C-alpha cells in the first residue's frame, strides 16, 4: 500500500517538476503512459483546460485501481507501459469530401466491404469513419444539420459544442467507474458524439465503423449519445480489424443519455475484431464499458450486440432505469470459436417506478471457446411494480467448448416481478445428418441452425446489419463442425 | 436404378449387414420386412450415407454411380430421400425455410433455376394437399413440438416437395393411427411415378395394405433371406418370422 502511495506521489510530483513538455509535431505519442502522455494527447487535440484536468483526474484515480480479476477469462498480463496511446494517420489538410481522403485508406475500407463511396450512396446511412483514432471522413452532415442533429467526432464536439460535452461526459460512466473506464477517461483518443434535440427523430441510422490499424496502438474510443425529450436515434457501430500478431487492447467507453421524457436510443453493434489464430495467438482484447441512462419518464434504451470477434470480450452494456416507466433492453449474440473467450452480459438497474427491462442473450461456443453470460438485474426498493424478463440460451458446437451463466438478481420490493429462463443445447450429429439428407451441406446446416438460434436478436438489428451479422456468424463458425 | 451387391456394414465393430443383395428398377415399390434388430434401419441409413456406419465390403450402384463414394448431401441432390424413422427437430428453423433451402440446393445441383419465395409458396401449397398437411406446421420450426404422427406426415410432405427418384421410408408407419396411416400411404401412392422407386422398410404388413409393393424382401441377421411378392407379406403376418429363420438356416447349412 505504502509503495503505491509513494509511486503516486512521485508521479504527482513529476508533473510539477517537468511541467508541460511535449512534441506537438509528432504523430505518435511515445510508448507508455505518464501524465505527459495525457498532456500530449490533450494538446494534440487542442483541448480546453477543464478536459485536460478531467483526464488527469481519471489517470490519477486509475493509478490506484487494479485490473478486475472476476471475469471468467484468462490472458497474459497487459504491460500498460508498452502501449502507444496516440497515433494519427498522416493528414495534410482538413478534408471536405471523400474525394480528398487518402486512396489507400479508402482501399482498406473497400477490402473490409465498407466502402465509404458505397456508404455515401446508401441513403439513410451516415458514416463517421474512425481510422486509428482520428476521423478522416464525415458524411451526411448537412442533412443531419438541417434536422438539428449533431453527429461528429468526439474531438470536434469538444471544439464546437464544449458545453454539451462538459455537461454529459462522465455523467453515465464516471471517470473512476472501473479500471478500464478510468484508463479510457485518461487517454481516450477520439470517437463519436451525437446529440438529438427535443422532439427530433433522427432522419437516418447513424453509423460508425471503427478500425484498428497501426501496430501496437491501443484504441480508446469515447462515444457519447444524448437524446432530449421525445427524440429518437438509432446508432450502428460496426467493427472489423485486420490480421495482427500481438494482442491489442481496446478499452472503449460508450455513454448513452436519454435525458428527457420519451427519449429513445437504439444502439446496435456488430463486432468482428481479429479473434486470434487457431492456436489462440494474437487477437484483440475488447474491454469495454457501455452504459445508458434512462433519465426521462417513458424513455427507452435498447442495446443490440453481435459479438463474433476479439480474443477476449469483456463488456456489459447496461441501462440505468431512473425515469418512471422507462424501458431497457439488451439483445446479444456472442460467438466464441477456437480459443476465444467472452464474458459478457448486461446490468439493468431499476430505480424508477414501473420500469421494465428485457434481456435476451444467445451464446454460441465452438472449438475451445469459452462463453460466459454475466448479468445483473437490480430492482431498488422504490422501483415498485417493475418487471424484468431474462432469457439466456447457450448453444454448443463440439465438446471442447464451454458455456457459463452467472445471473445476479436483487429485488428489494414486493411488487416487482423478475423472470429468468435459461437453456443449453448442442448441435447434434443427427441434426446435421438430417439436413444433409435433405441436400444441405454441413456449413448450410450449421448456419441455418445458428441463425435460427439467434433469430430473436437478429430481428432487433436494422436490416443491412442483420444480413451482415448472419454472414459473420457463418464465417466465424466455419469448419467448427464435421 | 439401385443395385446393392454383397453389402456389409458395421457400427462400433459390430457387423449389422452381412451381404445384402437387392435390385430396384424405376417404377417399383419394394418392401423390406424383418424382425427387430435384423438390420432394416441400418440398410436405410447406410444408403442415405450415415457416417457412423462403416461399409466393409460390397458396393451400391445408383443410376450407374458408386453411391457409397458420395456425401450424404450429394446423394440427396442426386435424388435419394430418406423418410426418417425418428425425424429430427431443428429448433429455430421454420419448416418452410428449411424446405426451400433443401429444394433449391437440389435444383441448383440439377442445373435448374432456384425458386423464389413466391414460386416456392405456390408449390408447397399444392404439395400440402397430398398429405393433408396442416398449414400451421409450415411456419413452425422443423418437427419441433410436432406429434409423432405430424412428424411422419411431415417426412412425406418433404418427399412431396423434393420429389426424389429413390425414396426410402424407414418405419414410416410406426406411431401412426389408422387414419393417419391411410393419409400418409395415399400420399406415397400419389407420388408414385414410372421413373421413381420406393423402398418401404416396415415391421408390419399393415402399411402394405395401402402401399402395395411389387416385391417383398425379408431381412434377417443382416441379409435378405427371402424375397417374394405381396403375398409373402401376408404370409409373414400370419406365421411370423420364425419359419423363415428355420428354413434359411437349413438352406445355409446345405450351402
């Protein structure tokens, strides 16, 4: 303990001793994490003083915290001093349109099947592409602007709408919430910001593709979505990452705030980061904090996630149901194959009266994969007549994988009702044979059964995403049976 | 069409089929009867390509092709259909969706255009009538929560949609009441054509009152010990299987 305090003091002192020295011209922060790193990032982004202070406070708190040990996952110790916390793609000037984007970058997107040119044409989808921490292109801005919607990179929001950022940043996930959230708060690079004013229904689905590219670059995205009274927004987050040999840490924070009455936020994710090779080497560590707050009456927050990638997934998109009659939803498909590990689920915190939440979790395990559902349903004393329904289903492919369920239920009043259903099933050889006898291949059969298993979640996804998700599932489970 | 020659097969080291010979021509209906454990279902499964069974000897020619070299799905696409004794439940996959995928994989294999949703619905509406299929069973997951009779009926419905050249019905009559039996048998008869053939595997003669076979074979201890016409089935009904066993034992002894 005393050693820790000493280190802390040393670090605190160092700031004053060396002051603010940083190479603002550099495109990449030096490896490692000190207060100087944070000053470098903040200066790079020309941030106001209050934000730098916010980051530093988070950093100092982080130093006192320990990495969580309770998730049901195993991995080698992360060396936080061996990570580059900021890197920007070389960019000569401010870009006005996609035509000005580096063709190499566009090519990469095309390979991933998410060509911005295509996306641009797809009416109804605005894309804010994040390439290694810095937004390189933002489309559909005008149309959104006309509707009064603000959708931009987080850095831009800090410059253009500091009052909104200051008001809501950390209001749902405090800087000291947990180890990874604190780390993110200290070093977050960029992300998306979205604000839907009172009574506005966002005219299109908002979509962001994140991507990790430069070697050894940790990604610390920060997303903040605010919906005012009666506003509605549907936000899509899609992620792909290329092959990579060393493990990469990703510790994002997403905050959703349904501020006013009847505000609605729908957040959908398809995550397909590099899961490591067949022996379990490499792959992304995805340690994410996602939380929404239903502050207004009758407000609603809905999380839908399809998690097929990453070596390790640790995330619990949660909803704080503060407003009376507010609604929280969590629909999840998590797939693990080879040596992937996932510990994911949700937290539904019922505070307001007559609040309701629904949890549908579908875990698929193949190869040597380990899949854990971990969920908390908490109904506070004053949250009378509240309801929760949870359903956790696991599907096993093969006999070397595992499925685990850790439901935590705390109900503090007598008028609320909580239901929990769980099932575990296995794709049997007889099912595969039956399908084959009707002319289908093993792959078709597995795809069909898996998609059938996930149907309840897929139908919550926007159309294009549902199709992509089905394809991804097929790819992730290729060769896992027969 | 089908030529089984000295077929031997085993599972977990136990030989179940010990030299089956059988010839089936287009347009024919063959019944394979025999006591429990005689290898009837094994024969059906081996023909369909179940991997748990190991063929140790013999060959099976189907339309001149070596059937045993084909994967189960290839056999299906070539027109071999097995109506399962115990139809398998596939949760989450609707009967319609499943059949459409199956039919289109077969059509694609045969160089035909895949049917779109509208054409397919038209087809199944028409084929449902053949087995008097309840429409509600179409949108439900394959066999999930179906009664025993519904499952068997669904198998023949699959057959009606997929139109196989060679259909093997494995104990399709078990678990059916007399009305359902008649409907299912009627369905099979309606599907009968000059260019397709049916092998009916059954315990009891009952089914053969409705699906009248051209040939009846008795399978015992892994081989066909007696063949005849439909009258043989009646004889079996009356006398049981023991008299054949005695007779065949003596034949073997003299051989």
